[in-house]
């Protein structure tokens, strides 16, 4: 009798073991000649050498399946352990990864798919467009995919902590408590893609790091996917500092919405300046999203359109007033008739 210890390092144990350890019970029924114990991410099996070797081989196959699809059913366990290929998962067009509970996360619009392709071929990608167009969500999905495929060792997500009408200093708690609300959209996206226990493990071990932009100064970010969200609210110095953090074997995605700049009127958006300065630099891609890419509630697209019409009306009125002032000024310069 020998004992083998198997470490499940690629999957969330809760997903792998199933509700109330139902999946473990299925495995036990299919391996009646061995004794099995599972705790945390460790499985132990005791039996003769041939049987325990087969057990380890099948568990690794199950782990690989679970890591790819983020789910594991009784039917799949039976198929794999009996040596059959599990029933093929229906292929998803433009699939990026499978999220929690096997939910397929895809590039749902042509511009979202353009971001997927731009990320594959460039080390720095700017993703620009209105709220709800999926810029950040797709960017994080691409980062999670790279991490799962072991193309990088970590994910770094950042945002500038700029108030949109509220004041940071008046929020309760310590610095982390004050900053976390600004980073919550990033947490929300990650929770869709990585099971809770695995996400907690990644956060605690700094495999996934979420931090305000100010915390990036002085770092060199290598072997990572780095995402800067809400970049329209960076200053010119901040975005230059962030872009120059890019290290070896790293990719960066910068997202922003030029119509939602929350900086004081006296400050220039770093994103606006960077787009112009880096326009023709090789290795940098730019993907423009528009209101047709909005994948939130159907009202969001109508709201964006209404605000666009309002902004255009205000712009035209301001232009008309400017022309009137210039015309009046020119008329005042003319000499009166004698």
C-alpha cells in the first residue's frame, strides 16, 4: 500500500469538489479499491501502486478540464475516469475565457473583438469609448486568460482615485477603506471570471494586485498584464509615469472615456495628451469603441446618445456666441463714416 499526495494548484477546490463534496463522492464510487481524503487543495489517496497511479492521472485530467471551463459535472467526471472523451462543450464564437460556473466570456461586438486582436499583437493598447462598451471587462478577461495560460505571472489593475463630485477625504476608514470604492468595478469583473476562493488566494499572494495609480511610482512591472482604467482622469505626469512602468514580458491596456473627464478644468487629461504624442509609435494599438458597443441596459445607449446631442448643442451655442463677440469686436474697430 502506498500513499500519493496530489496538489490542486490550478483550480478552485470548491468548484472541483462540488456542492457538499458531491464530485469527490462520485470519484470515490469510481475508485472503490482506494481510500481517498480531500482537504483544501490537497487530495490524498492510499492503495496499491497501479491503482493510485491511475487515480493521480485521472485527477490531473479532471483538474485540467475544470481549470479550462470553470466547472465540473458528474457526467464529465464519469467520462474522464472511464476513459471516454467528455461531451464536447458547444464552441462559443469569439470566446476569451470561461468565467465562474462555466459562463462563456466573449468579444460580443466587433470593437470588443478588435481589442482582443490588438492585445494579441501589441504590448500597449489604448481602448477608448463610452461607458458600458465593455472596455474594462474585456481587458480584464484578456488578463485572466494570460494568467491561466501561464503567459504571465501576475495581473496589475490600477485606477486614478479622482472624485466624480465627491470628496475622498470625507469617506470613513483608513486609506484602504477610502480607496476600495474606486476600485470596486475591477473587483466586480474579477469575481465574474475567477471563483471566490481562488480569487482570494490570488489577491493574498499578490498574483492579482489592485492599487491606485499613485502606488505605481518607482515600480518596474514585468511578467504581467497591466491595466489602467479610467485613464481620462490621469494628469499628464501620471500617465507618463504609468506607461514607463512597462517591463519585460509585459502587456499593458489603457482604457478611458474622453467624455467623462473629472479633472479640474485647469488640468489637461493625460490620456488626451498621450494619444496624440504616441499616435505613430510602433507596437502601440488604439481601439475606438462607440455607442453601438454598449452592452449594458438598453437605456444606457439612449442616455449616451441624449448627452451627445446635448453636448453638441452646447458646443454650437458657445461657437455662435464666440463668433458674435468677434463680429462685434471687428465692427467696433471700423471707423465711423464722416
